[in-house]
C-alpha cells in the first residue's frame, strides 16, 4: 500500500491547482496526485482545438508543474474511499492518506432526447481520446447541429464553422443564446455576430429527437422542423461527479454535488472537495449556484489546498465571473446582471457608458467598450457589471469582480485609482468604470 500525507484525486484545473497550493503551504508533506488520464486538456481551451489551435495535444495541462513542485503522479482510477481507515482504493494500488482532496470534476448532462445514443452525437468531455474522435468527426461533417446556446455552444459552433463545415446550426431553448449569462442587449449583439459569420440560430425551440439509422441524419424540433445533420454536439451543461463521494457516505446536496463548508471541507474532517464536484453557494443570497467554471474551480482549489492542516482561507461565495469571445467581439459578466438583480428583488440603479479603450480614440488597436453596471439603489453598493468590446474585456471584468466581492459602493469606485496610458487604456478623463460609477451616483441622487 502506498502512503502519502496528501492525496489529490483528479488532475484537471482544480486537482492540479489544489496539489500545487498544498505544496506551497506544506513544503514538508508528501503529496500524490491520482488520475486515470495520460494527458489532461485545459478545460476552457477545448472548443478552440477544433478550429483555432487544431491539435488536442497543444491544449494540455503540463505535468512539468507537478515535477517542479515535487508532486508524485500516480496514474490509476479511484474506485472506493474508506473514510474510517483513510484509504483511497484504486484499480492499481491502495493509498493511505492523512488528507484527501476530491477534485473529480463533472460529467455532461445527458438530456432525455430520443436518438441521443446514435453515432455522430458528441458531448463535451474532458478526455483527449474522445476529443480526438470529435475533431475527426468535424473534419468529415458537412452539417452540424449544436444543441445549447450557452458559452460552450456558441464557442463550439464558431470553431466548427471556422474548421470549414458549411452548415452549422445552434438550437437554444431560451429566447436568446447566452440569456443565463447576459442581459438581452448583449445576447442580441452576439447572435448578430454569429449569424454574420454564417451560423444559423434557432431559439425558443426544444429538440424532440435525433433521427437517422445507426448514424444521425437530422434533428427534429418541437415545431416539426427537420434540420439536416451528420453530427450533433450537445453542450447544455454538466453535473457534479459525486458518485465516489456518495458511496463513501459523504454528504451530498440536492443538486448532486458534494456538500462543503466555506473552507472546502466535506462532512469528513479529513476530506476536502473543490471544483465542479463540490457544491457552490452564490455570493448573493447564499443560494446554491449551478456555475461550473475553471476559474471557480481553481479558487476553491487554492482554499482547499491551503486549509489541509490548519484553516487559513474561506470562500466568500460564488460571485460568478465569466467571459466569452467570438471573432473580435468579447463579452464579460461579473456578479448580477440587471435582469438577475430585478429577479432577486433588488431596487437598483443601472448606468451604461460607451467609449474607446485607447486615447485618443483613433489610436491603433482602439475598440469601443460598452460597460453596464448595476448598483443597489439604497446603499450604492455595486451588484454586478457587464462589458462588451475586444480582448481587453477579460481583465476589465476581473476588475469589476473585485469591486463586487469587496462590496464597493459607487463613490469608492468613482475615485478608483487607475493607471492609464494612451496605447493601453481609455483616457483617465473618460475611464469607463469610474464614469459609470459617477453616472450611477447622479441617478441615485435623482431617485
């Protein structure tokens, strides 16, 4: 039997980060990562292998990070957790642990659609060999239907089109693609861009069946339309991979995820869980959050890895920060959108501002940035923000996330100390974040 002070089960974003964090905080401990895969894909890069990167093996989490941090990699499949004896049983050799971190991720949600098991139907799996088959199928396809118009759906659709497939169609149940992540005006902009790139979009539609003999030949929607397809990609979400934890007797939530406290500790004091397999609590309202993002997973992993032998960190709850990009259009959200805030009963003030991200606006590389901020009308505390623009959106939305998590009010944001440069940022006179805050303050005074 192998022994280790710390065993991390799972080698994707959460597992890798948890192991490295544990090493940084506990340099004297023996740390072993257990995973079954030879190669682990970078989760957020999976869609871009299809068209932009072109090779699955260029989208890999490198094992050199484990080697540099003196973390032993043990390739095996976890089969059982013996909590009483602190043993992880695998298909190769059992491992005795002092602390165990579960970072086993999620599995695709499989909707009850007739014909979903036909050849040519693919899910989004974090498995290199499976993704290679998906990529091969794209190279042979002439018509592809993507079921699901969220982040993964629109990114896959655009990459499939970029790979040379003539007919690509997105089917979305909601009124707009991305409607769970952005307010309508941002969703509509993205839909217009996707259509301009030759992608068909059908919203407010339910898939009735996937038809064909052994292989898929078309998708039938609830209005009777039959959309030709020799390949279907299903990207409607994922559910926590909690089977092993449940069988071990750990507490599981109603959503099927492993219940953890703010320190990422499970119902067993010696076992922690992080990433897609663990339960998320929303920053706003303390409700369960369905979000499953690599950025959330790695934050949780840094909490879990640091807390193994002494609590030093706690989760503040899932703020919800994300971005997506198609062509030259990028969208980002942090915290609550206007529609989310109203649905949760907040009395809000909304400010919208638009301007170039360089100064002057004719500077090479300049792009128009639209920023929409949502504030609580009484306290002035920021609840969330959305940004539309170019690649600079990614870091802008991260800045807004800090403001949200730290519960900054509009006045504090208005005097936010910024560093500006003509070729790098908007003008200090017209800086979108501080000016949107000033606009909100004016609206609050007039309410």
